[in-house]
């Protein structure tokens, strides 16, 4: 029952942790021809990438070696909490940016504001057109009638 619960309910957490571990391996183990692969933490060379990954896993999970453990915990803290920091209530990301939801809310607010401005401008424009048409009505009444020239 316990294995089923862990397998079903915590599968996402396990996959997330596994991706983080693979990312750590890819950043910690470096290809260095012609020697093979090197552990960037302790500078030991290995023939294959698998051997280097086994070394890092052994140092972190079996020997609990201080330098390797410190590097793993640092990366795990940074990468594991990046998603949590993105949506912390106020929408501000610790990395200096905004969460996607906050950006979308800002875009919607800006669009609503521009729409309100456009409505006000349209009202002003229609009022100006009405005023012009009322003054042009007076001028149209004079058209076709004999009038005195008052300019001279």
C-alpha cells in the first residue's frame, strides 16, 4: 500500500527531483578531450560520462563528501525553488522579473486603460463634429441668398 501511494501520488515529485539530479550531473561532469570526462568539483578524470556520473552519485549519496554535497545542495536549492519564487503572491520573481500571470494582468489592465482613453477621445470627437455641424448649418442657410458684402 505504501509503495503504491508513493508511486502514484509522488511520481511528479520524483520526476522533478530526477530532472534536477540529471541537470546537476550535466553541469558537474565536463567532457575534456583527449582525457575523457572530469568532475568539476574534485578535478578527477574518468574514461566515460557514466563513470563520472557514478563518481558524483557515490560522493553525494554514499560517502557524503563535503564538497560534492555542498555543490549539490546549492544547485538543488537554487533550481528547486525557482518555480516557487516565481509565484509568491505579489507576482515578483526573485530573479528580478515578473511571473507570467502578473505580466498577463498588466497587459489586460493596459488594454482596458487604452480602451477607456479611446472612448473618451471618441466622445470628444463626436461632440466637436456636432458643434461644427451646428455652426455649418447657419452658414448653409446663407448660401444661395443675396447678401451685402461687409468686408470693404
